[in-house]
C-alpha cells in the first residue's frame, strides 16, 4: 500500500469534527470544465508518468479549470492502490498549484479507500471524491452514507464529493436523500460528481437547501442540457481533447446565443457517436495520441485499438472535421 497504515491511524486519532458551515461553505466551488484525466501507460500497460506533465500543461493551455484523477477515465479501478498513489502524486506535482486537483479514492475495500484518501491529503490534493463499492453494493441511502463517511474520514481536511455513476457501480441511490443524510454524517461533504443522464434529479440536487451543495455534471454529450438547469461546473473525458468546443458551448449559452450553443453541442454528439463505433473508452484514449499526447492503451478488460482501427478512427474524425472544431482554441 502507498501509505503506511500508521499514518491513517494517526490521522484517525487526531482529526477534529468540523461543521458544514465552517468547513465546506468556505471552499471555492468547482466551475467550468474539469478534465477527467487519463493515466498514461506504456504499450505493456505499465505507467508512463513522464507524460503527466505535458498533459497537464496542455489542459491548462486550453482552459481546463480542474483535474479529476483516478476516476473511470483514469482507470483508477484497474490499478493497484500503489499505482493510484503514483498517478495522484504525478498530477499534483505537475500541476504545481495551478488548478484544483480532485483525487478519486473509491474502492471496494473501504479501508483501502480511506487510506487512498489519507494519501491524497498528504500529497497536497485539493479535493477527494469517491464512487460507491460496486461488488457488494450499498442497498440503502443510509448504507451508502456509512460507506462514504468511512472513506471521507481518511482525509478530514479535504472537501469530499460523492461520485454518482450508477451505470457502473449499480448503486442507484436517490441523491437528494443521500445529501440530506450525508450532511449530518460527513462533515466534509461538499457535493456530487453527477455522472448520470437524469437532468431533473441533477437540477433538484443543485437547488437543494438553497444551493448548499456543489453538483458537477458528468455527461459530456448533454452539457447544454445541464447548463439549462443551472450547472456551473462539469467533469468529463472528452474535455481532455475537445475543451475548446465545450467552452464555446458555455460561452454561447452565457451570451444568450442558444443556436450556436446547440450547434456546438451537436458537434460533441457527432464526435461521441464516432467513438461508439469502436471500443469506446479505448477510442477516446487513442485520441490523446492523435493530438500529440500519447497515453498508451487501456488495461484489460478494455481492448486496445489495433493500428488499423486507430487509422480508421482518425479518418472518421477527419470526416466530421474534428481537428478543425474540436481542438482549435
């Protein structure tokens, strides 16, 4: 494990209970486009941490406002805890305080999750986030709150965002009820990374208790829908290589130019439909190489694209003009 068990035990003994008002209400909200970052790998699947710095520099240059590390895009669940710590450290170091760094620490072992949280705090991450255990799934709101309370306790000085992605975790829990119960049990609860398509529940969470919680949208192809119901921040995979397009969606919407916002959002839909013709997540990671930031393959059970598939992907993206509108600043 990347952090000695004694460190976690010491933190657990010394942490102080902090209220919502004096802990999370003073934390700046996450706004704009937060990139769900990739874990760059060599062809053999080992980590290629030397690529992290150029990735971060690029993301800063295209207007990304935060880094979400070791999530679904970053293959956190496919790495050992030690590797997750290495990736988190690499991103914190390369970022050098320029953007908020959110480290996803969810794990099927809650003890591991808490230690990953402790590590994130120790290396200087700004925020922690965690998805639900997914093998033995929480079966009630209270059960999920218990799990997340144990995880968040590992980093008592960092804001905590629950990572709601029921399509992958199977934890289809009512988020309004979760926020109500979590507020009393998790002193550091700040909000939710909402990776579902139910915009109505997302809106309700945004407005809950006079907008007390920070709720981030997590479905790239529906960003405009989220803006329409009040989203101010979003976390996404395709922001890694198409941030300029999504920033135009936001700028057009804020300027009242709905037609332009719709046009740009439709380009996102077309781009994502191209990825759907291939092993989906592997295709998106391959695009990083097409823009000059080689991130390598994804790990099993994901299937890597063949060289012919990469060529075909490039041709399909050229056909819809991706390099003209997707990456141009």
